[in-house]
């Protein structure tokens, strides 16, 4: 299929969120936006998605650069207003984290534009702690914040392999659909219709595919399994993030390459 047959309906703005403030273990994801961009625009590949969309074609992708974040409480509002201003232009946003705490302010902005937003989260971890080590904004808590603020109609989690009793309580309270790596058929059947936001934590992948994360959890998903689920999503993907890449833990850029692959295919789904 050549690019001339693909109709571009939306411009996707890519924006980097270089923050590590709410990481609970290792630091490093603040360096991820630079690493993902370098992989995305590297001569190791080309600018075409698997179905033939040229990311460099007019009106497909714009890059807003990295936000200036100060590792302070004020960052959340800086993130939310930057996302809102892109949504006000009717762009769709691909955010490059950063630790997973960034998803809460991003969704605060999205919820102002999209009522009844569904979220699909690829992750080894549920991230449903009401607070983690006394930090309610921890990267282990963004989906607890999103759900208790009523910012999403429903949450589907895929790749989960670290559920704990306190997080199970929160999952049950908000009817979260949480799927392990052994039930991808059921997960595929639970993929939502309607406006959907996709959040990819790189530790959803098996560490064999992406060693460059702060919390390696073996027994994870393959790159291809995640791509298949992104393609099969019946809903309209209106926004996405790729978070928790830790370049300091990477091996020869292979995790950054996986993150850039997800970026390409998410841009395809958002743009067309
Ligand atoms: Mn995770």
C-alpha cells in the first residue's frame, strides 16, 4: 500500500515530558524523550509505518519539543496546560515520558475535551496504589488518581503481572478490566470502542525486548503482541503516551528502538 492511499485525518503532536520526580526506585526516564526521538529519526530505519504512512508527509506529525519541567509540584499543571493547548488546536498528542505519573495530568487535559474517554494501559504494573511510599503522585498511582477523579469511563489494563491486594481493591471498586499476559485473547475482546487513550509503559514488554526500564518484570509481552492489540483496537485512538523507558538501563538502544516502533504505529492510528 502506498502512502497516497492513506487518508490523513489528524495531525499528531509529539511532546516530551522529561521528568523523573515520581519514580520510586531508579532514575532515568527523564532522559527518554531524547532517546526515543533519536531512535525514531535514526538512519537505522525509515519514516514509514508498517502500513505505509510516511510520518514526514505534510500534516502527519509535528514535534513540540520537550516541556521545561522543574521537578516540582508545578509540573503537573505545566503538563496539563501544554496538552490542553494542543487539543484546543484539534491536534492529537503523543506524549513521551517521563515516569508514569505524567499520565494523570495528561488525562486531566483529555477529560476536558473528551467525555466518556476509555483508557487502555499496557503495563507490568496496575499503578493503582492510593499512594505509594506516602506519595499520592507516585508513578505507581496515576490510574488510582484518574479513576477517583472520574476522568475515564473505563480502564483496560494488559500485561499485568504484579497485582497486589490493595491494588485489587481499587481495581474492583472501579471495575477495572485487568489482564495478564496469559489471557491476551480475552484482552483483545475487551478492547473498547469510542474515544480511547493508550498508555504504554515500556515494562509491559518482556525485559528480553526492552531491558531499558527501571522495574524489570520477566514474563512480559512481545513487541508484536502489543502492536497487534493496538491495530485491533476498535476505538478511535485520540491520544497516547509512551512512558518509563530508562535509557540508563538500556542495552545498545534496543528498548529505545521498541519505544520508537510503538510511537510510529500509534501515530499511524491517531493520524488516519
Ligand atoms: Mn510499569
